[in-house]
C-alpha cells in the first residue's frame, strides 16, 4: 500500500499540469531523498540476457528520464534497470504545449511530446559522470524531426553512446514525429538495421546489445517483416511496445480525442497480444521487453507469461507513485514463494499461445 505521504504527494503533483508535475518529480529524485521502498535482492528474480545480469526484470521505460538526469535515482527505487531518452543528435523543443494529458479514469496518458530533449552532448556528459556506478542503464536513441537523414541520426547515436550504455534502443515507433513509424516498413527497416549493426561493429563497444522498439499498431505482415529483419541483422531484442494511436475502450473524457500516443492501463491487452505474436516469430533466444499497461506484479507476471524476458513501465508511476517498483518487486518475490519457483523465468511463455490468439486491431 502507498503511504499517506505518497498519496498527499500525488494530490500535490496533480494540482499542476502534467508536464510541470513531471519536472517536479525529476527534481525530487535529484534531491536524493528516499522516495521509494526498495525490495531486498532476490536471486529468483535475476535475469541473465545478452551477457548482462538484471537483478530483477522490472525497468523504467524511456520517456521519463529523457536527458539522463536521474538514472541512479531510478535504480534506487527498486528498478532492475533504467532506460534514458529518447535522445536525438541535436537538441529540440518538441511539439507545442500542452502536449501531455491525463486520463485519470482510465489510468492512462496521451502525449504528443515529439522527442523533446537536450541532445546527445548533454546526455553524454551526464552519463559520463556515472562511469563506475553499478546498475544497468540503457540509452534510447532517435532522430531529429527536421533531419535530412534519419538513419544517419541513429548511426550517430550508436557511435556516441555505445561506450557508455549498457544497451541501446533504436526507437522508430513514436507516433509524434511525422513519418518516423515508416521506418518499420520492410525496406526502410532493412537499411536502418543494417547500418545500425555496422555502426555497432565499428564502435568502441562492438558487443553492446541493441534492441528495437516497435509500435503496437501493426498488422501480421508487419510483424513478419520486423522479426525477419531483426534476425537477419543480428539485433539482440525487441521492445514491445510504444504508445498506441487507438482509443478503443476508453471511457468518456474531455481529453480522449487529443492527438498523440496513448499509454497506460488501456494499452495492456493490445501490447501483450503483439508481444506474444512476436515471441512466436522470433523464437526463444531473442530478448523481448514487454511494455504497455504494466502497473502491478500481476500485470508484470502476465507479460512474462506472454513471452517477455523483461518488463518496463512509466505511466503507472504517475498514478501509483515512486514506491510502485519496490512494491511490485516484493510482489514478484511473493509469487515465487507461493508457486515454489527457483526462477521467475520458469513461467515465461506459459500463456504465449493464449495471448497470440487475442485480437490486436
């Protein structure tokens, strides 16, 4: 349960517009105050993937710490890993405000931020300062809105952050940069992943894992193409998924018709169905990260049953507060106790056929 202090903190933050509240939460994490309730390490929750050992499968998704300001503080809340970004080569302001909208009744958010960030150099300086710190921190890389060559922007991101990142995420799935999702098409994706893989081989860290972040708004043929190109180019894994353009199932709300990507609880079913379909296409060895509607130990467990090795959240923290990751990790340990598991990974794929049969359109 959340403390009274945390409940009061949420009420105070909700008195501000969402973007101001987000900035205040970053500031709070910078203070170093013990905001969360970190669970004790549990070896049953450890996940070994791509030469990395994650202390638990729960991660903070990209989009929260866009400029790599608080990765250590996020790990201190109990996350097994944190992903910063999306970072583009040049700073850019993103789309005009307002651009974040709470859908409180649905425990959801619509955003049309548009990769607002301070650029490669600012993130590189901050990540350089944490050299020697323990903890898995991934860097999510993107392309500038007005770039003449989007693929070159991703290549630049690989070269810049490969020496610092525990892993890299190639984000081609935001709906808020016009035309970006076109990179998920077979021909453009093949070129992108080929050049990204070449950049990794030529970088200062040729073994750094690379993940591809995809949208949930895809058809069966798109999933076939993505799986084939990931395998052909030696990409280590896929993050499923980014926000959706769908508004299916939302309750009536003044903000429902805002443009942008929807995240939070309503995304769970669609994103989990896509996750399972991808698992059936890529086989057992490709790393899959399940994102979308994760807000409890049970939803995290269901992502793992549907094929995820790791899970990420962000929107749920807006509604549940900074103690959420610690509470979820404790819940995962309690599940292992109840089921007599020696490793949480034993349940992976146990419901992949069920979820792969669910509709996504």
